[in-house]
C-alpha cells in the first residue's frame, strides 16, 4: 500500500480554499452512540457531508457476516454518488473519535478503487484545536437519489470497482493466526476475555496478537510517527510475518489499524466479520487471557 493515508488540518484548509476542493465526509459514529447525525448537525467542518456508518458503510447484520458486514457494492456506489464523489476528485474523511470510525469509510473507498482517499489527521479535534470554524445544520435530513434536498451536494459519477484492498473470511483469519500475524484491534480487556459488551462470547481468535487501536494515536489524536508505529508492529511480529490480518469487534476499528499499518509501511488484510462473526459460530474456539509469555 503506497497511497498517502493522512491529510493535515493545514493541508485541508488550503484545499478547501482552492478552486478544486475535495469531497469531505463526516463519519460521526461510536459504539453505543446512535446520535451521529445529531452531532454532525450541531457542528461540522464547513462543506462536509454526513455519512451514516450503520446504514451506508455496512450491510445488514447477520451471524455469518457480523455486525457490520461489507455493504453491497451497488448500494455503496449509490451512497458515494449521493455524497458527491466523482472520478478523479480526492476525498478526505474524518470523525470526532481519532478517525477510528472514519477509517471504515477510508478503507471501503480504497477497497472500492477510489485512489485518493485520506484521513484528516487528528480528526475533528485537530480542526477545533486550530481554531477553525464549524458550521451547523439543525434539522438537516439526508437526501436520497430521488429527493435531493436544497443543501445536497451535486450528485457524483463515481464507478466503484472492488478489490483495491484485500479481505479475508473466517477460515482465512484462522489460517493467518497460524501461518502469519493476526492482530486483534480491540481493547485489551476484550481481547483477554475480561469483558464483552456486545458480542456473543468473550475472548479472542486463538493465535491472534493484541494490538489495541487506541495505541496507534498520540495524545492529541493524531497518528504516531511512522517509525514509532513501525516499531509497535514489529514488536508484535509484523517484520517477519508472511502475511498480516486485522480484526476487531465488527470490522470498524480494524480499518484504523490497517491505516496505521500502512503508515508504518505494512500491507494488511481486513477480516470484516471480525469477532462478531467468529463468536457467533459455536464451532469456532475462543481463547482468553493475555498473550503467552
């Protein structure tokens, strides 16, 4: 993976003031918080379009696919066009959670063949910290293709082509845990099986290595420097691995881990079903406890 992963606040400000601004996507989402649109309407970067992670960046949940399976390509393309995505126009995505949700949009669009997609480094917090303005849109509604609202972006013409980034299924994740490196991006207590707030069973995929997503970020919410991230992943075996896979609870924060790996110079495969799909299958074993010493 050689494409650029992040855009700084200063770079975004200059791009928005240019004659060819990027499409700016606001992916406000957090586990257990269904009010992403409300947060967006209360204040977002001027010109940003709200993206509904549950509805637009995932298909219907199922035991086999997990809580956030990949969306149908036709549905994703229709959504992307409603956001204003056009061939050749760059895209910048952000959230208000260190990009741990926005990375899902970054990964999906890269997987679908959109070449210029970056994360706003530091997310909305960095924009606020720079003293830059927000705009509000109280009572805004998400337009659809048939009934575009007055503030809807001009419809795009993007054609999505899957396969730009690798994915694996449950069997593939199990294999990576044995023959390569499988990283678990959830919080350590969920990996160890000490708590499980949403999925059927606690624990982790046997052989997986704990690498919590939050540890990819500095205190200000920006990604750690590439050399620091590289050491972090090398310490977990990435340097010698024949292949790297990543999973989390439902394939959202795992995308953030893949972004961090890309910054560090490593390619990685996403297991979209993640623990939500693995733990729903009683035939799949669950390991608990810390990493073996």
